[in-house]
C-alpha cells in the first residue's frame, strides 16, 4: 500500500477545514425546513426548503459577499492612490537572473507572470491579490462611494437623519397619496437592484473569474537568493501563487462570520424541534443546545485559524525538494521563531521535523471532533422530523 504524499494530505486537511467552515450554512435549508414543516402553519417540504435556502443565500450575501466586495473596492482605491507605484520586473536585467531561473524551474512562465518590484527595508516577498475596479463610470462611482465611506461625518449625518425621521415621522405629511408614490418607488428599487447587480457582476468577474495576482518582490531578494535558504523561500511563495492562496485568505477573513450565523441558526432549529413536554426533556434539550452551539462555534473558530497554518505547511512541503533544502528551511524558521515566537512557526517546524507524516499535519483534529459533535446535535433532530419519529413533538 503506497503512502499518501504530504502535499495531498495537507490539501485534504484544507478541504476538511473549509467543510467545517461552510458546512453549517449548507445544512441550513434542511434544518430550517424541519421546523417549517411542523406546527399548525406547516409548509410543504419543497416550500420549506426553498424558503430556508433563500434565507441562507441572503445571509451569505449580507455577511460574506458584501463585506468582501467592499474590501475589494477599498483596497483597489488605496492601491491606485499610493504615492509610489510598484515597478514591473525587468526579467532581462542581470540582477533578476536567479529569481527568473527559480520561477522557470517551478514551471512558471515569467512572461505571463505579473511580477512587480519595490524598495523595502524588509526582505518580505509576497503574493498578493490586487482588486480591480469596475470599468468606466461604474468604477468612478465605486471610488466616490468608497471615499464617502471613509468620512465619519457622512455616517454621523446619516445617523442623525435616521433618528430625526424616526422621531418626527408622525408629524411628516406626504405631499400626495401613498398610491401615487408606489410606481416611482418600485421603479427606483428596481433601478437600484439593477445597478447593484451590475456592480456585483463586475466585482466577481474581475476578482474571482479573472483575478489579478502580483508577485511583489523586494529588490533585496536579489541578494537574499544568494543565501542558502533563498531558493527554498522563493519556491514557498511560488506554491502560494500556484494554489491561489491570496484569494483564499481574503475569503477566510469573511467566511467564518457567515459560518457562525449558520451555526446559531442550526442550533436554534434543533432546539425548536426537540421534545419539551416535561422538565427533564426541557433541561436535556437546553443542555444539548448549549453543547451543540459551543462545539459549532469552537469548530468554526479553530478551523479558520488552522487553515492559514495548513496553507503555510503545504507551501513548505512543495518548497522542500530534498534533505538539504529541508534543513535550510528549518534553520530559517528557527531563526525567525527566536526573533518572533508564534504558534504557527512552531507547528511548521514540528511538521517539518516529522516530514509531515507523524500524526495530523496540523492541530485541526479538535476542530473536526467539535464539528462532529455539532453535526450530531443538529442532524439527529432534523432526521427525526423527516422520518416522522419526532413529528409534532414541539410547537
């Protein structure tokens, strides 16, 4: 029986953690429909699943997608307003020969690589996602809206206006009947939805389907490559480039929020359909709800933290080609750990010393165990409703 390669094990661990993050949101239609199909005003199964799926999509839009798009807009404007723009790398120059050869040995064509260079006091090579604005007037509208968001006075005026309207709405009389304003209001709402949909389409097209990823290489890297660990560290960053890690890190900043909302929703639905006919059943249901909710939130937070470590470990595994390169990377990480100790570096050093074969490649086992407890606490009541075992036990 052949052993699984370290890179495949780490990629599988990454997929497991992503499942822990988005699994509660995917399960929301089934768990929510189990509540809507019970009680006096019960819905049909297709209607209940459809209503809960619509709610899940709405939560995903508000909690995940809108903050992500807003971050793209802010970063895009900040990058274009920067005082010193990065300079494209001239691969034909003599100083970039070592860097170019390392990219070619990794199977990357430097002519198609968006590599930029900059002066930096720290030799910190990064692979970054560069958000792109919408074309034409839509892009200028995005920039205008982003500049308005930066001004605290706009938020203060908006809050004051909303408070004044809430207090004085009974004294405000419309100039005409409400029916006459219905058609213009519908047209205005439809126009706003059309503009918002266009903005969202361009944001997803330019930043997800065709993302712009820059390899930011400080000029000091031309000297760093002469050091023993230089080539290994460059292959480490190339691994991040090949797997699209810059975009995944952006997703990771917002995905846990949507997952936590889904965890709370799933836990509440499980509590709503469990038996509460006696005091013992009520106490048991509340205890199970607290345990389920705690495990779900812990698994979400743990998986979000471990995912970044898994990306770094996978890049280490792809950068190490032999025992000599492993020793060089270990020496570099050891020196960095002495300067700035972190749990991530300690986990990377431990996995590097074991060759990514001893036990779990990263400390994500507790996240998986907590996710299983959450899944059992949420799915068993829902399965009981769908199979008829718990039909009608809770109003």
